[in-house]
C-alpha cells in the first residue's frame, strides 16, 4: 500500500494507509484481549472521570519496541522542527480507545507530555482502526488556514493516521451506530541537550 499525505490545515495533516487492514484488526484484538477501562480526563486535580466530557474506554500499552516501529513509518511526514526543537520520537505509551454508541470525547485540547527538561510533545498521533460505524469523526474548531479560521471534521477511515498540534481545540464526535476503535500517542521534540 502507498501512504497518501494530505495537509488539512496548519499543523494538521493525515496519512492514509498508515496501517494495513490486517494491522488494524490485530491492534483491535490486542486491546480487547487486554481489557478496556474507563477513560479519564486530566485536570488540575489529576485524572478524573467526567462522563459529560468523556465516556469511552481505553487500554494503555507501554512498549518501546511498538512505538519505534510506528516511529519509523511516521517520522518523514512530521515537521522537522517545532518551537526551536527537533523531532525526536514517539511516546512509548500507546492508548487504544473504544467508543460504543453514545460515547464521545467532547471539546478539549491535548496536554503536553514532558519526560525530561529537554524533551516535550507537541503533536498528537491518532489512528482510526476501523470505519464500520456511524458518527465518531474528529472535529476541529476555529483552526487557522490561509483562507481564515474554519471548523471541520475528519471522517474516520481505517488505517488513516491523523497528526495535529496538541493545543488545537477538537473533539471525538459521538458514535451513532457500531463501535469505533482508535489508537493515540504523542510525538516528541527535543532541544538536543541532555538526551
């Protein structure tokens, strides 16, 4: 399969065929076999459950080997520098999400992951693992483009990777029919010192 890169807006882009259909199926099975738990949101008081904002489930998979495998595929598509830092790696913590009918992750921005003083994340890496459901798109609000500020929704397509700046306001739209599966992590950038 051929990767197909598409820029959707400043610091938002997608890569079609990032994963094969077989890989998507295997990752769904991995997540289901390990069990999904209630997803939380991060607040100033730590991680909390808030069903009015987020009511999906997830499985957390920590694997340096898996993240390095994904990294080899994605690094050529990423901005080489961001905020005076060089693109470095993918966070080895991979989240697998499951959204049943009626589940969503309402409007929010993603937080930065900073494993050390020299490295931080700036981009979200998000992959749709299936598309045999209704609803469940990824919507963006008030995103700057050459034509001005726009709102838009990315429609799920199995195997498609979506990359976007953490601080862009977005949501995982409610699933209307079926079950949505996705995978997420963070793209890290480094100053090059101390790592």
